[in-house]
């Protein structure tokens, strides 16, 4: 189709709108309700343009291009229409930009400069709209500013998958509101703040703390989930004031999750550790860096010489940077210890050493939209990976068949093709049933060990969906990786992928789940579980909080308490570390250091610090590098994080090499469920990492309520407890008292108790037997 | 008696008995013979549409779009579901004809819709009934039960192999749900807000499927057209304005009510049928086609004929045929204030010019009526209406603007007097005497 816009010719595909064509030729058409990622509403009427032969001005966002169309975006007719609309938008809008939080970054303010009058002809009383309280993240205090573009409503319906905001009433009394008394709880809700073209929806934590023109914008990468969302971090006076998404169509599109948006509050929290500390006579005391590092290097040398290097262990968080993870494993291997790992939530390591390469997503994030069918195994999808779930939601809406096989019946807000919810112990059997169904459908030999399995109708439907179409994928989620039979799930997923021709992949637990493998932060001796099961003399902890981050926190804390030396490299000085740490070394979070994250598709994204380190905190890679020098180890002479990175991956790499999800020599051995009560542990979205745990606004959301013991009615009845009564949960030597809650989404014979929270830190394994009784 | 008067009527023939709405009565009047013949002869779909085209039946809901042409827009080869929808969401001030059709002659609508479904290959229909005439919704449901039991709707109609099921759906009284795409949204269970067009309902209508929406009276006329033939129907009216039409006459007349007259009948005749002006007063103005049609001064109106072209020549629109008669005791500012309030109240609030503009118009007219007018107000009103007209998603913006423009155009002096003297040109006691609500003069 050929179209002429303001005299410029554009070739556009069939079905394009005038707005699309205008963007192509670089003609700007003013608009409010139009957004490239949302459906067309055509309600603001700001984008009215003149079209040759049309008697009336037409909205550019909604008018399809016809061949030979001539459009004038700034003709007299068009500008008159645009100015008329602007006058209407302003008559009821408060004209007090100087006291509006959106001032300076307001689309209405900007366009009013070009299209608004210098004085208002509207001499009547303005509309008054009552404010709303919709939760701790979004402020709806000034709803009189709303121009009813419905971007927030459409975002909820189309992107977040849940309509939490709607437009109530009609005429001038229309107002954006939640359903009576509800709050906005979507894990993507913060994007509505960005979408709001005026000061109606603003960020509650950021509100009235800075002006947009006082902020410098710096590029960064999200340290949270495995997507590696691109961020713009806004800084004032060396303090991070706000985090916004940075467009990257291939990674996060133009969205970020609320965790990524609001975790910055932790960066400025009083919990930050400002100075190194050493335990002296039972109490932690502040010391200088040289004292602290000297102490650590001598203590490590002593332990190595007295008890052998095998008595050392190091555990890192998968949210550490590539450089930190690399230097940590190098330090450990330099000292002669192979006890190093970065996968604290893992239980099953039987695939270690048998992998074809680095486990990854198996395809690029941008390819998800082209898939015909997807099976996700073992995931609390929406809360584990908000943006990944968003991509699957769009896929399911289009035509892709998305199925979910997991231990949680939580509403994924995805139009699922099929869903199977089974107990954790039955998860491998359920996946095996899909494998068998696929083999039967393809008339291939059923893999050994699956003879006794009888695929149910749902597993057959899942298998059938994976056999249809061009591109299909099987993804293993966090719960599958944390599962006590993770290797079995891996083998089954690979087998299912082989049978169906699908791609097998791991969604990835954290920002550097792929990077840790590249950095070789992997055990050659004791792994993340064994290093606590067989207590060591000394531990080095990098950015990890074992009482919250480990598969079995009970066991980890016991080992740490019994150790002679616990060195923690951490940005935070509060919490349980006070009990067991002997040395606290303040390292910087992602905003104060340079480094790299490798996301789940193998994309390496390096970033630089956006603010100076707080207090005496220092980048983790520098601390480890100096420790290496003090210990007189070879290969610790890098002068920048880039030099460290270039030792791991060749300079200029975008997608890292060596990614492979194959696994070999892991025999299939499916266990039949024992009849005892099992625990299902989710990692609640805002307890998942040290930053989110300390972000005050996130901690006030509904996703951050304290864990309860959730069971279905049958399980409750079996235990003779009722909804709302306190129950005592016991695992090993630890116990916790929580409130019992009826929840029909929990599979039979299971109790869902979240991990990663102080109230459940005394409990043991995430997916083990658990004892529940009335407290 | 349903219809107070008629000239050469069709729709209102034989509606005297209190059981006229029953199936038996309708069949006795010749009802369902058109449907029976269409089905038995297996009349080609194109032929049915051609017959409607020949009749030059124009949409009775307000826009006056030729019905046959509209039917021919439906993609006949479309493989999936298609719908016919009847718009009985009669909500415009002054209009009360569809409710009488549903009250006294519901089977004509059912038969008309079944024929339409046949002609367009739609197997499903909905009749969207205004929420404030609940008893008619119930009556229509009863009529549907009768028709279903007699095999006039349902599967395999009269053994022809053609299936057509029809459902009643009631709204809750929002005026905007009479806008066809808002009506579709409402049937779908969504908030009644008009859709942006294109795409038009003929390609993307109810549940995204091809849909044709017609007014109650339009569907009710179909059986008569099929029975008498398109040409005969056309001849009942005048060229380009086929058939008879129901007019809802209200206001300062002696016998307000519905009247069926052939299109092209002089307004003077209609006024006479309605008993003439109340109290023998002089006609001042008339809104000939429902409250959104421009007002026409007495002199022009008395020379106009009641048909689409005639009223258009008089500077207004035939619309839905709601004739609002105003005598010399009427304050035009007050009348406009009431109309503007209606459009302000009924704007759906979706698009900017209408949401903001209708409230602005009302506020200014309200101010003028209450002695708070300002010198620039009339120019302001005119400028606001031009900023609304043609810039909105649906026609409600235009509907709200046209009364304002026409009232100011024809009665500018009365508005100016209001602004200048802070009171009405028509003395208050005269207004009260004319209202009919006050027996004694004040």
C-alpha cells in the first residue's frame, strides 16, 4: 500500500493504520490513548488528521490505510480538530502543573504547549473526582487529572491479563476505578504508571520526591529474574530515585515487573551495610577494609593449612554478577577447594557433569511469539517470571496452545490449553505420562520405565498439542529445577522434546542462572546442598542469605552456626547474618558496580554503576580480586570488570556459546509416591531476593503477606483442622506455627508453605515430608 | 387501541382487540404467511433482498439508511455464524413507537427478523429491548414462546431446513445502547460503548461476526412488504420514501400519540389527526424527528411533508419519527436546556469531545436559562458544537450539537434576550398556562 503523509510517500503493509505509516515517515501525530502495545481505542481523538476526500477529520490511530490515500497531519482542518480536542481535554483538567507530580514528564502538558490555548474559555466549575486507594504501589490521589484514555484499563485486560481497573459511570462522571474496595495487585501494575499520560496514576513510593528534570537517566539491567529486563535508573544527588523500563523489544519489550520497578527502595534502606564488620568477643564491630581483608585472608590460610582446603566452601547467589561468580570460583579453586556453587535452592545435582552444555531457554525470548504450543513444567509462572508469563499470555491469546504442569493451581491469567496440577512427588510421573502419550501418538517405542504409567486425557491433550504445528517448546520452571528429582524431570523433558520435535529449555531461576555456568561457579567437590549436609569449617557467602535462599535453610543455618569462620559478602547488614557471620564485607548492589548478567536466552548484558557506592561498600569483583592478591593466588590482576568478563567470554559477544540442554547417562527411575503429607514451597515474588525483601512498598502488597499453611478441604479434614486455625508445622528439628488456610488449588495430600520468609526459615526442605498438627 | 389514527395503515391494521398481540390473532390477520411463502417456495436469498430494495424501505430507527442495501452488505458466503439484531432500544426523547409495535404487534417483528435471517443466512437473532419497558420484554418473550411452539422460529422452520433462533435481550435504559455498536457490546455483556467504525457490523459485529442491525419498525414492515410486493409498498409512500411510517406525536397537541401515515403526508394533516394545537394556540416550533433532529420553525414546518426528503428540505431530519410540537408558550432556552441535559447525561463518556463537550454545552445553556448568561455565550456554544460535530466515535456528539445549533439559529433573539435581561422573552405565567400542568394563571 502506498500512502502520502504530508507530502512524504510511505509503503506500508496491508492493514496498517495512518499512525503506523506516520511513524514510518517520521511525521508526529499527537495522541494520548494510542499505544503501540495496546488495542486501539480511538477515544482521545487527539490524533485527528485530514484525509483527502474524507469530509471529517479521521483518527490516525484507527483509520486503516487505503492505497493512494493522502493524509495531512498539520493542515488547517487537522490542527483545528486537534486544538478543539485539546481544549476539551483541558476544560476539566486541573491547570496546576507546578504542583502535579507528573509535571515535566506529562504528555498532556507537552502537547498543551503546541495545541492548547493561552487562556481557557471554560468558565464553569470543574469536575471533582474522588481519590482512590489501590494499594502501596500506584497512587490514585489525583483522579481529577484523568483524561479517560483507558490505557491503564486496556493494559490490565490485555497485558497483565486481569482487569483490575475499569471505567465506571458514564458521561463526564466517568471515572477510572477498581471494583468496589479492591486494590491493584497485578505483578505488572507499575507499567500503568508509565502508560498514564497525565498525573492521574503516579508512583506511590516516588511521589513528590523529585522532579523529572532533576533526574539523570542511566542504563542498567535488572538483577532479579532470568529475563534480564533493561532498565533506566533515574538518579538524583547520587541516590537512585526511580527505576523505569528501557525499551528492548527482544527482551522486556517496554515493560518491567513491579519487583524490578520498586526494589530500588532497598538500595537506600537503612539495612545497607556501610562498613566491614568483624565479630570480636561475640559482637560484630566495624573495622577498616584493610583490617577486614587481612583478617579474612589469614583466617582462610589458617583453616586451609590446619584442616585442608576441603573444609572451605563457598556459596553464591545466582543474582551475583558474572564477574563476581567467576572470581569466587577462581578464589576457591586457587585455595584448593572444589566446594563452590551458585544454586542454593537446588536439591538434585545428579545431572551435574552429564549436561551437554549450559542449560538455557533453548530459544530466544523473541521467538516465543511464534510458538504453536508450549508446555511449562513446574513453575509458579506468573510470580516467578512475570514478563515471561506475559509473553506466554500474548501467545495464548493469539493462537498458541499453552499448557501448564505444576504443583500449583494458581491462576496464571493465561488462557491455558490444558492444566495438570499434581503433588510435587507426582510431578515426574505426570510428565512421564505426557512423554508416554506422545510416544503412543507417534507410534514410537515407549521409553523404558514408563510401562506402568497410564496417561490421562489431559496428558494426552498436552502431548497432542506438542505434536501439532511448526514450533513447540517444553520449558522447565523454577520448581522443576528445585525439585528433589530435578534430573528426572530434565531427562523426561528432553525425551518429550525429542519425541515431539519440540525445543526443551529452562526458564532459569535468576538473573545469572546461565552466567553461573559460564563462570564455572560449579562444584568439583561438594555442591550447594552437600556443603551444609556435611558441615565445613569455613564458608564464604556471596550475596546469599542461606536462611531464606537455601533449599534446606534449617540445615544451612545449623552448619553456619557451627562453622569456625563465616565470611559474608553482602550489601545488607541486617537479618540472620548477625547470628552466624564472623565477617561482613559490604559489597555493592547492581546499581553501584559494573558487571554482567547472562539472561536465560544466553544474551550477555553488561552494565555500569549508576551511583557511587554507599559508604565504604565496594564492588564484589574488586573485593574478591584483592582477596586473591592477599592470598597470593595467580590470575587476580584484572583492573576492571570488563577484563574479568573478557576472561569468561570473548569481547563483543552478544549471545554466549556453549548453550545446550542435552543430558546423558541419567537413568530414568521414577519413584512412586509415599502416602505422607508433602510440602509445596513457592518462593513468593517479593521474598525471592535480598533487594525485594527490603523494598518497603513491595512489602506492603498482597503478594507480600506472611505465609500461611494452605491445604485443600480434604487435607484439612484429614488433619482435623479448619480454615483460620493455627497449625504447627514440623520438618526435622525445626517448626513453625502458621495459620491454616483452605485453598482448593493445592493438590491433595500437600500443604503449601512458602519458603524465603523468616516465619518459615526454621523449616527444612522445600519439597519434603512435613508434619502438620493443630497448634 | 394502539394507534390513535392512521391513513392507509399497514402495521396498525386490526390491532383493536386486546389479544391482538397473540399469535392466533396475528395469524388470523395474515401473519406468518410471508415467512411461510418464502420458506415453501425456497425463494432465493437475493430475491428477498431485491424485494426489500424495491420497496425503498428506509431504516425506521433514525438514520434512514435503505434496508435492502444494508442487507446486501452481509457477506453471504461467510462460513461461520451470522446474526440479525433488532434494535428496540428506543430511548430518544419524543419517540414511543417501537414500544407500541412490541406491545400490540410483536409477531410482525419476529416474522420480519426470521425473513431477514433467511435472506442473509443468519441462524440467530437478538431483539435488544429498552430496559425501561420491562413489561414489553416479558411480552416479547411470551410471543417468542408462541412462535417457537408453532415452529416459526427454532430449528428447521416449517420443514424447510432453514433454522433461525431468536432471543430477547433487555438493556437497562442507557440511551447510548441504541447506538448499534454499543448495543452489540451490551449484548456481549460489556459496557455499552460505541465501537470505532470501520470495521462495520456487517463484517465485524456481534461476537466479531457479520451482523445486521435494524430498527423494530423496519423489521415489522418486512412481512407487509413481502406480502404486498416491494413496488406496492413503495407506492404507498412517495418516490424514494416507501411505505407508511409510525409517527410519535407529543407536546402541545390535543391528542398526543402514535399515528401511522404514508410517507409524504403533509405535516398539517398529521397535526390535524393529532387533534390540532392544544387550547387553539399557535404553533411555534416543531422537532420533527426526535430530540436530536434540528428544530424547525412553525412557518417552514406547516409547509413540510412527512418523509425523509421533505423534512430534510425543511432543514431537519425525519429521524425516528418523533414529532415534538411546541406552541407559542414555549421558552426555547428552557427547552434546549432540557435537551442538552439529556445528551450530557446520556453521553457514554468514552471519547473526549462528547464527554467534555456535552457537559460544557449543558452548563452554559443552564447558566443562560438561570439568568447567568454572558455576552459571548452564544458564540461559545456554536464554537463548542463545531468542535464536537464530526469528531466523535458515534453520532451522539452530532445529536447533542444539532439541537443547540438549530435552536440558536432560529431563536437567537430569544437567547440574546435571556442573556441581556436575565429572564425569558415568554412571560413565566404564559409558559405555565401553556404547560398544561397549571390550571390557574399565576
